[in-house]
């Protein structure tokens, strides 16, 4: 049977777009975490004697991590529904992003 695919279809474009958004969210979380100087109890990088940015930064980081996990799971689902041929592969960005998001939320709860 001949391969009739010419280029990426809609599902692959959606997975690619989700991957780009995930990298932007990961970068945003890292920048916010570095800028906010977390000193609240439960934040792993708390530094004694320094004043933190406040509760808004923590809430924003949690919100971005929840969005990241949701997008990662939807990207994995889209990618799994697309696996029909031997040449189709699971993209690593949604999988790694889901693991990072869950790990960051769990670490911030400690």
C-alpha cells in the first residue's frame, strides 16, 4: 500500500503547536520562579532573610503548571490517536512536560 501522506495533517499541526506552547510555559515558570524569590513555606528554593514577591507569584506558577499538565495530557492523547503507521512516533515534548509539571507541583507541596 502506497503512503499517500504529503505533509503533516491537522493532528500533527495541533501536537506541534501544543509543544511550542508547552516550551513557552516551561520558560515562563522558570523565569517567574527565579524572579519571585520564593520564601513561603513549601517552596523548595526559599532563602531566609529575603522578601518574596507575594502570593500572586505562587498562584501564577501553580496555574501555569496546571495548564502545562492539561496541555501535555491533551498532546499525548492527540499523538496517540495519530499512531497508525510504523513511521509514526510519540513526541517526547508532551511526555517530558507532563512529568516536569507533576514533579514541580509535588516538589512545591513539600
